[in-house]
């Protein structure tokens, strides 16, 4: 939240999510284990670090350049779904390295075939 462009990142992320929802994206709130209302869970899920990293990559990298994200934890199911939709909308290859493997997201699918 201390990033100098955080307001711009959140704004672009919100627009990206709205585009995704038009294509059928629904936040998978069962991946958030907090004991809060569903709307709050959606808010918590949208701020996962890999979603912010992807958004920043879309803002800063030249078109066509793959976006590479490294994590020290396993990617959650909602973020996995989010990355598939984002790769389809942005037309960008996105590579996420999580604790277990590399996920290559291209044209709405992942190299792991949704088995991670």
C-alpha cells in the first residue's frame, strides 16, 4: 500500500475485474478462510499480491512481453482462475512460479491443466 502508484494499480485492477466478470469470472470465495461476509471475502481476494503484480506488469511492460511473477506460496484457486481470464483479456502470456511449479497462462488456459 506504500507503492507510489498504488491508486493507479487498484483502479486498473478494478477495470480488469469488471471486464473479466463480463466474460464469466466469479471470485471463488471458498478459497478465503476468513470468517467474514462474502462481499468482504471478495475484497480480500482481489488484493492478493499476484493480482497486483499482474496489474502492475500490464501497466509497465511493453505490449507482448510476458509477465513473470514469483511467489513463495502456492497460488490460490481464485488467483489461478483470475490469471486465466487475464491472459485471455490482455492477450499476454503470464508465468507464475509458485511453491510447486511454473504456471504458464496463455489465451485463457494454464499449462498445469488446472491440476496444481
